[in-house]
């Protein structure tokens, strides 16, 4: 499945979440990632994320689309991935 | 169209971008918004965003899906929209 993941976690947990998401997906902006994952990988990502997150404070949203061609991505401004500055 | 918008702009331009995105979409997390927009509204949002953004530094990504039911949204952790803390 094509997955877009966006997280909002406290600063002290950001490095771990970033590392986790990068293991499964491609970083595209700020705390936003995308990629192709199987249902099993999505489940693994969710479980690993829960180990890092404080679920009363942090959140992770996964937008899932069965086929990438159902989604169109439009960029305004600076192109993706050409910077090392991220949260 | 069902639209997910995520922006990454410098702190001094964040309030304006937030206000703009809220005019068109529903805020769901951090700098992430979603909603139904026509092609014309998407164009308007893009043009308005460009007036705010420094395109050499900031970025806005629009993920567009023709039908909402092609997308599934999964939340891990804190539920959406129950906080006023956003970037």
C-alpha cells in the first residue's frame, strides 16, 4: 500500500521517531514520510511507534491508499528532500 | 477532491499559512490539514500560499485523491483536533 505518515511527537522523542520512520519510509518534508508498505509492515511500524510514543501526548497519522496512482502529489515551493533541516 | 496539505514554512510565516490553510481545510495535526476542495479551490489555495511563502525556503505539499474512499486514515496515539498546540 502507498502510505503517507505524519507524526507529532514531543521534541525529546523526535530523533527516535525520525529514525523509525526512515527505516520504513522516505522522508519528504518536516515530519512527513511516504512509501510503499505491506499490511504487515504497517502493523510493525505502528507497534514500533507505540514503543516510542507517549500516546497521551503524541500522535502518528497514517494515510493509506491501495494504489499509488489514486494519489497525486503537488509541490509548491522548495523541492523535496534537498535539505537536511527537519524537526 | 480529497486533499491532504502539509506545509513546512519559516516560523515567522507560520501564522499566515495556518490561517490560510484553515480557510480551505480542516486542521488535523501539527502542520497537516485535510478536506474536500474543487480543482479551482486547490488553484486558489496554491496562489494564496505562494503570496505568503518564500519559495526558496518554504514548501507546501498537496496530496490529492479523486475519491475519499480510496484513502484510509489510521491514527496512533492522541486523537485529532483535541488540542490547541500547533506549530
